[in-house]
């Protein structure tokens, strides 16, 4: 019944989901989970606070991606940033590239202002759809960064080649920059050009880090268990290979 | 209550599960449902584009109102936006006017923006590649070796660079890259699972 | 030198120069070209969107696939966000978009990014290179344990994990320069050869 | 601020000007710097060289405007390699602009007496990415009823004889990334995993690092990365093409960046030394 060549994949996904599910269950029942410090996230308070002191806006973009996992992580952070901006009365400018992401992003910002008790602070013109064209999006965003002279530039989500254009424009105006993406080809540019980088998978800890939400904490523990299992699998597989058996490797290719 | 909270959760669950099950299981009925879901999704996504268009018009109309038509930039943007749509829908995508906008405005300007990276990449490297600590030093060394190893002139300066570059790209690079990729994918699964299971309802507006 | 007489080439070359001017400073010329470009590209997106809608929804529906009325209605519901009384209805299409996207993301990542990468790491440790790959993968993956604080001796694992990642990032950075310079070469060729005819 | 501190914080615009010159000068008058061949290119060359004469290959033009400067020269060099072996070429594209690039590159085959429809075809754009490629792999004619030029595929002998992906002795994707079109790992899945057709990749420089894992994992038989690979292939072929010319500008640009990095570091170290010396300036 399982599609050929996807048998192992299915069971791997099944086990992964089960581990996450069980961890969430235990976390909501009171299991203690702590997130290790993530400097990029800690810096967000500082970044918004700095904007408040300087009386300049904060810019946030969830990147060029459509509705992919990295974008979701970005939106999670956006919810928190919006809350902070509402608290300190800082102007928050959000720029979006893909229409479907825009549909969700606008909702997230609206909701976050509502949750902060300042629904009137939400301004549709500050949550902008730029263009679904990669370079038009890049040019629009650098235009906004340079003209609005933002104090802080936060870029967390799915980024492609435009990452460095945005980061260098932000650097030119002396903005404090926090960036994160899972795209392994683009992380280097953020590492080089930004003040703080949320490395790859660390992004997905946003909910657990900021809201200390039990569901997210549990889910994060589940992720760690999966990673542990991955390490174990590689270790066993490699030992077996060294012993001359490729049984595990064959099983994984099923 | 049902429409506000339960229905969105159920829809997300059904869509996510159907798409996943159809991928792994050879069940014709589920696969055809999943195919429909994917098609429907792309139709809905087109409507999201309209939201973007509304936002563009709103933002720039407001600019024009505020600056009493003196804002040539917003005017240019709106004019170009409308002209492109009129030409594209009125005369079609193979018409001369539309081709002009596409081939002579969109493509070359886009390429020019992309090529800004040639300049930015150098200044970013100049600023960040400093031997301040072990990590920055590693970044600097692998970065510079690969840069030299990629071009003939670099090879003349550092003859061992191509060999080192090959080794860096095929061996040294692999581990770090894989770590990021695998860990990231685990995160993907967790987020996706939470959305499908209705634990991330905040994203679509259900508190 | 033979300067081009093609208006298209002139437009392309001048817009490229306007874009490059931002390297000096943000200025009105850049701003104008930026706005024209953003306007045109957003317009193109709308044109393509309408075309796609006609091909994938309207035409098949007219041909009898009446079920397609459902996504069309859902699409329209996205706009209820502008109407405070019924704005909650926009959650329905959003949940559809999100649920489907999540399903696609989930099934895709397990195979190519997890199982594929892990099985590629299982090799005989009979050479220095094999050890580097093995240790690089193990330590950098171990860096991403987020709910366990690694302290003491074990911290060396995550430190090395970061070192391996930095090596990979440096490599990717150095390797990217070529593509970026290529793009500039393309534009310069356009300006010098096509436009100025040198 | 002493001279060393100034050198650590140069105005970005100094670099911009030098970079512009580094690219402009070779563009206007090529220098012809020497080139050496790297292992992945040699491996790819050897693999293609050993394909059976007269067999068919499938080439995916999976890139968008902006990346043609990297990928067109690769395709052209590859065609110069395939043509003497009388290997037939089927081109498909997962981006709307792809067929245009395919057309430009396929033009070189005419020099070798290739006939359209019989020895090579440009089938054009397919929407939908991987699922469509999968369907193409199972039955090529199910996706295309007409080629890019508007010919009925039934009139093209090369296409008529195709039954599945297995008919190709090699598949290649010229790829600029995972967004939008069919990415490299989708090709690995649909060509290698689904049909066992050997795959090579031509990619932009930025993608080389991550795609190298496929070569290393054996799922991919060879990889060409960026303009350099095209120039190296041109060297193996003994032809000077656009790849070779572009490499001049590349050489100077790369060395310029490395020089700036070194300058920044030397200045930093010297300025630290000076501060440590008695009577030195205040530390920052």
C-alpha cells in the first residue's frame, strides 16, 4: 500500500510526528523544558528598544518565500515584534513579497496589535505587499530602509539571493540587524553582514523562546529527540558500514 | 463559534493530512482528493494576489492624497502598475507593449538589482572577514581560499588553492551544510505538524 | 564606438545606471526607477495571475468542472478581512492555504533533507576525509539541540559544530562571488557593448 | 584616528569604484589569463565523453533571467562536446524564460549539421515543476503536444520515439535554485531515483556547495559550477568562448575582494600592535 521507495520515509515521518506529539502532551501536563539561550532572539528586545529611544521605525520582513516552514517561523517572531512595537509605541514597517504570505502576514500583525490592546495602531500602509518579483521586492525594501532610516532591521524567514542586498542596505544606514533563515546558501551572507544571526533551526524555537508556550516547548523537546535519533541512526549506520554491512542503508532506501 | 474556530482547524487538518497521505500511500481516492486540494490551493493563492494589489493601491493613493499629487514616485508606481495591467489584459501577453515592459523594463532592471550583489559582497567580506576570534578566522580562511581557488589569477597567487578548494567544497563543507539542513528539516516537520494539528491557530487568526 | 539606436536598449541601460547610483547614495533617480520597476513587476504579477485564473479555474469551470466554484468562493472570502462584521470568514481560506502548505512542506523535508542526507553520511570511516564529513555532520547537528544546555567538556562538541558550520559558510560565501560578479559582467556587457557599442 | 584605523574602515565607495573598473576593463578589452581544469569539471567531461554515440540526452533549462550569464556558456560548451558524438538533444524548461535560453544555446548544434526535430528539439516550458517532470518521465508525450516553435510533436521524429525517461542516456539540469522551477533535488528524484537515468548538473556558483553533496553521494555523475566550469570545459574542448572572456573579469574581481580582506586584517593587526606599544593611542 505504501508507495515504493517511500516506505522508510513514511515511518521516519510517523516516528517524528509521534515524538513531537508525545513531547507536547507531556509538556502540557507539566514536564519542564528550557530553551537554551539564542542570542539573536535576545537581541530583539534591544533592537526595538533602541528604535524607541531614537524615535525611528523598526523594519521586519519574513522574506521572499511563500508559505513555507521558514516563513511560519518568521511570522512567529513577527507576532512578538509587533507586540513589542505596540508596547513601546514604535512604528513597525513590515514588507512582504509573496501574495499568499501577505494574506497571512497582515492577519498576524493585525491580530498582534489587537492582542496588545492597541488595534488602532495597526496601519495597513505599514504592512506592505511589495512585489512577488524577487528583485522588485529587493529594490522596494532597500528603498524603504534607506528612506525611512530605520533603527532596527529584522529579517527572519525564507530568503534567497536578495538576502545580502537587504543586509548591506541595512548596514549602510547603521541599523542594528537581526536575521535568520534556514536556507543554507543564504545564512553565510547574514552571518557576514548582520549583527545577530538566528542560525537555521534555531528559528523554530521562536514560540518557545518568547511566549514560553508549553505546546512550543514540548514540540521543541520533540525536535531534539528526533535530532538525537538522527545522530544515533548515523552512528549505527556508520558502524555497520565499517563492519561491512549496508543493511541499515538499504532499509533507509526502501 | 463553529465557523470561527472549529471549521478553520478542520480544514487545515484535512488538507494537510490528505496531501501527506496521498504522497506516501497508493490510495487512488485520496490521491485524487489531494490533487484537487492542490489545484484549489493555487486558485485561492491567486486571490491573495488581489489583496496585495489592494494594498499597493491603498498605500500609494494615500501618499498621493497626503502630498497632493506632488509625490511623483507614487504616481509613477501607480501609473506603471495600471498601464502594465491594462496592456497585459487588454492586448495580451504577446502584444508589443507588454513585451516592451517585460523585456526592457522588468528584466534589465531586475538584473541590475541582482548585480548590485557584486559590489555588496566585497564590502560585506571586507567588514566581516577579520581575525577577531576562531569562528571569524575559519570563515575568513575558507572564504578566501575558495575565492582564490575559483579563478585562474587566484591560482597563480596561491597555487595550492584549487586543490584546497576542491577539498573544502567536497569534504569540509559537507558536514556543516548537512547539520543545518537536517536540523532545519526537523524544524519544518514540527511547525507543519503543529499547523495541521491545529496547535498554531494564531497564524490564521484564531486565538 | 557605435551607440545603440534601439529605444529598448536605452531604457535598459539607463535604468541600470539609475540602479547603480544607489551605491553612491539614495537619490531621486534611483527612487523613480525603483517605483517604476516595482509598479511594472506588480502589474506583471497581476496579469499572470489573471491569466492563470482563467486557465486553471474559469475555463475548466465553464467546461463543466463546477466544483471549482468552491476555491473561487474561498478566494473571495479572503477579502472579508476588510469587513469587520464578517472578517472571521477569511480564516477559512487561510486555513486551507496553510494546511496544504504544511502538508507539502512536511512530506518533502523528511525524504530529501533528512533521510537522504543521513544515509549519505553513512560511509566507511576508512579515510581522513570520511572522518571529517562524519564528525562535521555529527557535531553541527548536535549544535542544534535547543532544549538541552550543553556545558563542561561536552561543550566542545557544539563548539566544533559551529566551527564546521563556519567553514561551510565561508566556502559558500567564497563560492557565491562568482555568480554575483557574473551578473555584473552581464550588465556591464549590456552597457558597454550593446548600448555604447564599444 | 591613525592610518591603520582608517584602512580598517574605508568608505565603501572606494571599493565600489575599484570593483566597477575590475569588471569594466576586461569587458571592453579581454586580457586572456590562463585557466586550469578542476576535478568536478574533468569528471563531468569524462562522463559525457563516455556516453554512447548517437544516444539521446535530456536537458532542463531551469533558470531565469539574470543567471544566463553563468549557465548559457555551460550549455554551449556542453553542446560542443555532445555534437561530435552525434548525441541527440531534447530540451525542456521549468521557467517561462527557459525556452528562450535553450533556443540561443541550441543554435550551436546547427554548426554541426544537426537537424531540428530529428537531432534536437526545444519542447518549451512546462508548468507545475516536479509533478509535471514526473509525468514527463513516465510518458514524455503526455506533457507536450506542441514544441516551443508550435510544431506538433507528432511531426518530430526525435520526440515520437520517446517512451520514458529511460530512453535518455543522461539527463542534465541547468539550474539556478529551488524557488519556482524544478530544483536539483527534484531532478535527482525524478531522473535518478524514479528511472535510474544518470544525471549531471550545471548550476550557478552559489548552488555548487549544496549540490556537491549529490555528487558525493553518487546520485549525480557530475557538476558544473558557474562560469568557471564553462571556461574550463572550453579549455578541455580547445575553444575560447564567452566563459573564457568572463573569467578575466572574474579573476580580477575575486583577487580584489581577497586583497581588501587582507588589507583590513593587516591594518587591524598593526593598529592593535601600535596600541599595545608604550605611548600608543587609547584602546577602542
